[in-house]
C-alpha cells in the first residue's frame, strides 16, 4: 500500500521534477514529430497510450465479430453467414479478445501506471518496450489478413485443438502460427520489462510489501507469462512441424497423440486465464479503497492469495479435459485442485467486501465498474466452482454453460476492470475528469447489456446447447434471442465509451494532482495530466510508514 | 451420500412447480439413468451451495453499499486486518469443498466402472456423422442428420426436432448395461446425450469407454460437443431405447436387411438404377462437403462437377471413395457403406452435373476390391 | 552489471528453463503415459513373458477391434474377435493384413487399449504393431500378437478392448528423423 498522505517533501519534489520535465517535453517535441515520434517513442506513458489505443481497436474489431456471431444466432436457421465463416468468426473473436484486447489492455495500464506507482522515471528497458509494442500491430494485421486468404482464416476455435488445426486446417494456419509467435514474443518481452522495473526501480524506501496491489498482481502475472508463453510457443511450433515438415506430434497415424496437444495447450492455457484476471484483481483492489475511503482490508492476505492462485494455476489444467478420457485418478486429482482455487479467490472477494464495510462510499464511474466487477466476477466464480465438479462437468462441458462462465469472468470481469481503470486514471492521463453523466450511462447500459447477453447462456447450456454451433434446435431460441439483444446493447454501448474517452482527451473539468479525494497512491502526487517525464529523481520514501 | 442427494432433491423442489414440469427447458435434465440422476443431484447441491454463499456475500456487500455511503453521512472506520476473521473465512470454504468432494468422488467412480456390460457398442465420429457398430452382432451403420437443408435455409418450416433428428438412431435395450466405446476417423468429436449424462470425446487413434443403463424406453437426443469443422452443429445423436424383446426384433431385422443388401451385390445393375440409388446416397453422405451441385468448396473440399482429372481416371475415383484420402476429411467408405451404395454413388457422380461419362460401376467390382 | 541487467539475466535464464521444459514435455509425456497408462497407449517395445502361476479363478474377456484409416487400401482382421483368458496366461491371436490396392504400400497399426489402466497390465511379447508393414499389391500377410495379462490386473477389469487402427506410413522416414531431432532421440 502506498502512503496515505504522501510526505510533503515528495510532493514538492515531484512538482519541481515535473517542471524540468515539461521543458524536456517541449524539447523532445522539436526533434520528433509526426508519426515517427510514435513509432520511435521509448516513453512509458506514450507506449502505454499506444497499447491502450491498440487494445481498444482490437476490442472493437473482436466485438464486431461477436456481433456477427450474435446476429447469426438471433434465431434458428442459417440467415447471415455460412458455417465455415461462422467458425472463423468464433475463432478470431476469441484470439483477438484474448491476445489483442485484454492482454495488451493490461500491459498498457502496466506501462502507464507501474512506473508512477513505484516512483520510477520510466520502465527499466524503454527501447525493448517500444519493440514489444510494435510487434503487436504487425502480428494482428497478419492474423486478420488470414481471413482473406484462400480457404479462409483459422476456423478451429481459439483453443485450436489438433488435428482439426493441423491435418484438417486451412492453408492459412502457418500465418496464424507466425502471428501468435509474434504476439507471444511481445508478451514475454513486456513481462521481462515489468519484472525488471518492479524489482529494481522502486523509489528508495518502498519495500515489496509497500507496493500497491496493482503492481503486485502485475509482478505475479509477469512471472506467469515468463513461465507459460514458452509452452504456447512450443505447442504452436509442434503444430508448424506437423503441418509443414511431416512430423506426427499430434497425429495418431504417425504414432502421435491428439490429447498431448490438449495437455500442452491447457498447461499454457490455464495460467493464461489467470494472466487475464490477476491484474484485474489489482485494479479493483486499488479502486475500492479509494472510493470507500478506507484502507484495503487484509493487504497481506491479498498478496498471498494472488500468489497461491498463480501457483495453483499450474496444477489444474486438465479440468478443461474431463471428457477427453482421462483415467479416474487424474480426473479426481484435477477435480480436487480445481475446487481448491475457490479458497484464495473467496478470500479476495471477502476482503473487498470487508473493505466496503464501514467505509465512506461514493459511486463515481470507476467505483461503479469495480463494484460490478466484484458481483459479476463472483457469479463467474460460482459457475466455475460448479464446473470443477467432474461428474457434473460431463454435462456442462463444451456447452453454453461454459461460454457463460468464461464470459462472466472475462467481460464483466477482466474487461470491466480495464474500463474501471480507464475511468479511474483518465484524470491523470489527460488532466480532465471523464464526463460523469455519460460515464454512468455507459456503465448502466453495459451492465444491463452484459447480463442480458451472458446470463441466458447458463440456461441454454444446461438445457443442452453445445458451444460453437452456427445453428441450434428450437428449444434454445428464446435464450439466444435474449442474448443477441443483450449483445447488441452491450456492443453499441461501447461507442459511448469511445466518445467519453475522446471527449475527456479534448477537454472537460480540470483535474488536480490528486483527482479522487480517497486516492492515496504515489501516482496522485504528480500533476494531472502527468507530464511526459515524472520521478526523474526518485521520491525518497525512506522512513515513511506505508501501513 | 444418499442424504446429500435427498437434500438436493428437497432443494430442487424449492425451484417450484415450473422446474418439475419443464425441468429440461432451462435446467439440466434429470435424465433416465441412475448416473444421470446422481449427476443432477450433484449439480443441484453445488448450485444451492453457490446460491447460499451468494446471498450471504452479496447481502453483506449491498448492505454496506446502502448503509455506509457518504451521502448518508458515513465516516470511514480505520480497521484493515483481523487475523481470526481471515482464518475463519479461509477454513469454512475449505470444509464446504471437502463435503462436496465426497459425493462427487463416489459418482465419478461409478461412472468409470464400465465392467460387465451386456452389450458393447462402438461409436465412431466422422466429419459429420456418427457410426454405430454393435460389436459381435455384425450390425454397423451411419447415423446422419435428417433435417432437410431447406429447413436450415429457412425456405421450409422447421420441424419439431429441428437439427436433433437422424435417419437411423442408435437403438438400445433398456435395463441393460451398455458399454460405449468411442473413437474417431478424422478429427476429435464428442458424443453427448444429456438424458444419459454421457459425454465422451471421440479421439482419432484412441478408444475411450463409458457406459449407460437406461431405465425408461424413449427417444433421447443430443449433439456433437467438440468443434469438428464446418458441420459440427449438424451431427446430432439420437438414442432410441426400447424393451429387450423389441430390441431383439429390431436387431434381427437389421441383420436380415444387411443380408438382403449383400445379395444385391451379385446381380448386374442397370445404369439408371445405380444413378437413382446413388443420388440418395450422395445427398446424405457427400453433399455436405461436395455440395448439392457437385461444385465443392475449394480448396478444402474439391469439386466433382467438371473435375476432368477425376472423370478420366475411374480407378482413382473408386480408390478415393473406397479407401479415403489420408489427412483429409475424405473418409474410407469401404467399411461403412455397402458395395452397392459405393458403386451407386460413384456411378451417380460420374453421370451428374454434366459429367456424362456413361460409366456404370458394378457392385460386384467394388465387392471384389473390398474382399477378394 | 547493473541491477536491471542482473534481473533481466535471471529472467532470461528462467525463460530458457521453460523453453527447455517445454521441449522435454513431449518425451516426458510419453514416459508418463508408459508408467501410468494415461492415454491407453500400449508399450511400443516387446516385453518378456513372465512365467508364473496362471490365475485360473478369473476370466478376462479380451476384445479386438480393427479399423483402417483413410488413404490405405488395406484390411486388417483378427482371427478371433474376442478371447477369454486367465490373467498370467500367454495367448496368441493371429491377424491378417490384406492389401487390396494396385500398388505396394506401407502401413502401421496403431494400438489403443481401453480401459486405459489395463494398458499397464497388458504385456505384448510379439506384436505386428511394433513395426510398420509393407505389402505388395494383393498380398495377404498373417502376423501374430502374443500377449499376456499380468496377474495384478485390477479386480474390477473384466473386459479389455484392444483397438488397432491402420494408417498409411509413407513419410515414416522423415517423421522419425524430425522427431528424433526435436525430442533428442526420444519418442
């Protein structure tokens, strides 16, 4: 936790630092202008903004694909698209949202906020930072271009199970693998940078247990990325060899095993799921205390819970494979470990709620999103607990119940936390408050839309609707129609989000350095908008009592 | 464990009368086997556990949100840790989970005990149809979706069992233990019937086993639940459960029909006769990939209409249909279609859509290839 | 070395360890499967017969399923589709391979055992599945499978199903080379 009220000296110091930074800023404008400035920037704030803009664009593209899916599923029968294209849409939607929207969104927030929250002048490796960002637009342009190639783009689901993604895949799969390799390298480099920054560039006097939870969760996430991204790289390289070089890693005909693919994929895939939710935990743990005006309850247990979730994530992967024909012992082992994850996750939820208890609560837009996160993520957690029960999972597996589950943890979970963070930090980024009235509209339309979109999917799944089908039996029609209406409501509400951001960048109510009266972290000691260079001389926090 | 299920039943009845009548419309079906009822019981227990925890957690949360808002003059308290409370709320979920794991383990063990079955059925997934093989009975057939393409396109009204109907269902006797062996000929599929609580992946090159014992005669519908390509949404599973005597009659009729079919191999078939039969086979088996007009969907599914290379090479054409093409969706049909059907469909393809080769492939020639 | 460089070096080292671990996962998976019978793959090497008492109090039904994958004009048939054996008893079943094609071709029978825990207790003394076969056009080949179910086969296993799927083995040479390369001689 950061200082409740920053030491006076620090405040003055950072202001004087920002004065010189402003001069620097103008200077820099001189020799780098136009597109080249953005191409070559090594500034963590600019790169953070690039990541966030990229993430938002991918969110809209992936969202448009989701709307094509919902349009087709609006009623039974094939109306809009053919099954082959439908499969490409579900696949691309998943890949773009996971690797293009959510992960870069969190990396963007990390770039902007980690140096500010630990009192560092920039990321530890600024030039590497530039490189890892610019890999992403290249990777996703390549990925999107596969849709125009003969045979179409990837059509085997974002989990790309072999042999559908190898022997039976469209010719464009090699490009898909290449694109994913680039996105993976970008993530790894980003993670190395974040670890180096957090471990080395903290202001003097800030110990690990003094850091905000956002920094903590990102530190743990970065370690997860280092651990599992090589596994993803390995598995797609094996696919590449199977497709182009005649090997048989996943091909039963040559003595390989298609189930090996699933083990490798989910050994990456389950930690990947937590990569997309741990930073969200951090964001919410920062926002709730601010607007409850009360210190986070159980800071230490939050850190330990995050670490145990990260460790457990390596021991649960086969719960995605209960129906694949695992032996009984394996099935039991993975059922027990999966159930165990409920314990640290529960601790987190209890801590947030106890933070609210006897607080002094106000409901600005960031708080609304954070509170919706707590409720809706918990609902996703409940369905996750149900999915952990292996015998019942035989009925849930690969149905819309699973779709409902992971969308609850990813959309009103991860995505809402990113939105909360954007509303929370926009005053720091732009110097203006986001329009509160529009923000509330955006929030309520999103909450209603997202629940109308995903809640009926629980029922459709329990009643027997498999996922990834372009057409469905008549008894699922009502649920699907409701979901589609919710989908369009949620989708179009996001245009409002873009408008709020654009409006906030262009002007609005001026924000002071400490934009929220309950906010106590280090980033609120620098002026709003944050000048290009902050903390060039680190603030001296030695002897300061954080807790 | 029994107590747990009784509790689940009690809680389930709290759902109200609607759930009792229309349970399967929006909840998991109770199903027609002991296993499916056990699974339903587990599902309801864990559901109500989640509801109770949810009510408590969200109750405290919303109470705090209303009670401790600044607009009501709340002033923030200063506490921020309490070791006892934290230990308690770590321990309680742990105990609930242990209580939950016990009945789940018992049910799972039971689901895995496929021994001493009365019948063995081999289920093979194909792109995009199921094949059932009654082991030791010499009965094997494809089960294709029978919903007309017109209903899917919306030019015809959709029937009651839209997308969940097949030409030949899997017929099983009730009150018998059936061992189901699942495998696949191409990509991974998954065989699922919700009313039996059986879902097992069909993995190429590997055999998985599961079992069921159906209590009530009836027709039970399910679908493929693992993405298997273009027509993944169009490969339903239909199980027709009947009394033992009816099943025996059905089995005998099947064998009889197979014998008659085999008899057709020996005689000489006329071109028109082959084309007529071949058209039907083409529509059920081939049209989903090679399309109704034989235009195919290149590059994945080659066209047949005007495919000069293929029309010039009769042997190749026969070889592809009989033996399939390795590493593609083109399956080997020798084991699954009768020689008559294979001969008929090749003849049809060689004489339709402007492919006027005039070739008539005789079933006897196919028979000679399959078992000389 | 600055502290940042030290951290980066350590992270890169961890990354390299994970890359190595990933490469090792493939052979590890095979080893793991051999030990636990995880995926129902039976051993690909002949094993010695274990002489000892035959457990005559128990009968186990062993079923044989033979299938042909796409692209190979072969038939594989088991002489007996089902045999009843005592655990500990060695038994021989003959399988017939026939090539209906007009050219010589190579194929390989890939085994799968169900239930998977039985694969640990199935000892194959000789099996056609240990190597690939080459058949001339129209050739018929009879090959034996000699197996023994070990006496510690779990009590609850009453039926063991052995499935053999025939696959074409044309690019065999290349495949094994690359696998050997990537797995460091594993596979």
